[in-house]
């Protein structure tokens, strides 16, 4: 049976800082207060590896939705609690929550993770000061449940290094630390299915000057706005009706998490709280986290042709969705000998309902206009042909509007060059 540990920290919880660091991978956990207005903002673009300190603007198409959010970390004075475990990749902590399935979560269905936000402190020397910066590995899993369960499907493992950190090299026991709210933007959208039981993990990867504890560590986040009771004393104080039936909050969370350590191998399930007055606990999850995903946007696909003298060649296509395959089929009408064809993508429809003159050749009406986007080439057998391409799973393409028309050859020299019908499309998530 997995051993369960419960700690209620009194108002003088900082006395725990005298506990032995070597006991961390057994049952003792260290906590301290941090923040107080000193928490800064930073953004990491994983595509370029670039950190931006302070508020940052990120260019993107479409919009995002918070499908899981638990950033309730700070009190009215701007202080929160941070906690730590043995570093150097020795210990990893797992939280259980819901994603898109709990009482206070969105019904967004794209399941395409775009970015995450979390809060942390670090006593590592900042890169700007000549140090290595902070480091941590975050994990995101479908189907995880607490009490020692093994993670199932891995959505993403994100190893972060060079994180904004401190002005001096130190350890958990050093005075002061660099504290940040970090937004991590994925270069491509990450498939992460909604689930009543999802997990996210924090792997303590660096080590401070004490030689044992991690030097980069998370802010804890409140469960039920810190008003829930320990599940081992009855209920988490949540909204009820969630999957474990233990009073999880509106994000499907409880004040409980799993600890997995190696060297020595240790598995514990913990529940933690801090309390001011006796019997009035404040309950916490082990780390803050918000998961954003691409907002639901319906892809559109409208076939059109010249209103008076329509082109006889026709194209058809499925809807273009992020991360999917877009397939365009050409029908040569009337049939001809085999030849080649080009799909020309532009931003707009031709302003005239009957299009514009094709130029003879090509024969037919020009149905697209505006700035060119790209061209795709393929072949046909005289009757039909197909071109299929992957749609990038990137937010920049969400909501992108374009038109497409084919130009094909089919023997007979210039007389065989023809224009097709066209399609007006918008890339979506479904």
C-alpha cells in the first residue's frame, strides 16, 4: 500500500526549514513564503528558445481558451508558498486534475494545447549574470490518477533550461530568490485530450549550493481557493460530483499529490496545508498551472464558380483543420490526356461574380485575387488528380482565410490549358 503523509503547517511553519535536507525524499517537506510583489513576468517561445522578460506580445491567429487553470497562489499581500524536494532529477511530483471535464472548466473541444503558465522561484544564478539559470522538466499526461498511479499517455515532456533566475548563486536556504510567472509557448500545438483524470508533473532537475535540494522550485496553488479540508479529514471542500467523489474542486483537484524519487526509490502520496488558527486549514496543490488550448473554430469550405460562364474543370476538397491533412481533387471535364496541374492559393475571391478573363491560355475565368499564399503542384490522369498536404498545427494558421483555383494542362498545347472552379476556405480546429 502506498504510504500517505499529511502535514498541517502552523503559522510558524518556517521552523521546518531546519529539517534535514536529506530527509526530503522520505516524508519531510520544506515550505517557505515568497513573493510579496517581487514576482516578475517572463515568456519563453519554445520555437526559438527565446526568453522575454516582462509583458510580451505573441503574434497568433485564432484565439485560445483556458482548459485548466489553477493559478490561485498569492494572498492579498502578494505572498504565496513555495516548496522543494531533492534535485538533480532525483524526485518528481504528480498532480491529479481534470481538463475540460470538471464543473468549472470550459467545454472547448479542440484538445490542442498552445501554451502553459506557471509560477516558480529559483536560487540559481541568472543567465544574464553569467549563470546557467533555472531548470525544470514539466510533464503532461492523459489518464493519471493520484495515490501512486502510473502515468498513462504522455502528451508532452518539456525540459526547460536557462530560465530567468536569481542575481546570485545559492540554495533553498539562501536569503532571497528570483521569482517569476513564466508563460511557455509551444512551437506547434500539442494534442492533449480532455479527461476527468489528467496529470501534470514537476521534475526537480537542478541542485543548489547545499548539494541536495533543487534550486528551482514551484509556487503552490490553492485548492478550493485554499478553503478546502484535507481529504484525510473528510472532504476537499469542493463542488462535488467529480470523478473521484472526494470533494474535488471545480478544476477536479484535491490537496494531494504523488512523489516519485530514485536513489533511494521512494513513492509517497501527500496532502499538505498551512493553517493560521487551529482546525482551519488552507489546502494546496503542489504547483501552479494553467493550460491554454486553441479555441474551437469551425473550418469552412465553400465551392464557387463563375456566375455566367462557369469553368468546366472542377475542384473539391475536405475542410482544412489544424494538424490535419488537406486534400484537393481535380476533375478534368471533359477528359483529356494526362497532364499536370497547379493549385494557386490567394487571399481573396475575385471581386466580379463572373471572375476575370483567363488570358487564353489558360482558358476559363480567373476566380481568385489578392496576395498569393503558395502554389502546390501535382499530376492528373486525364480524368482526375489529387494533391494532399499537411496543415501545420500552429496557432498562426487558425482562422487563416484563403481561396484556391487549379490550372491544368492536358495535351493539345495551349488549347489544353484550363482553369477550374474555386474554393473559399478558412482553416479551423474542426
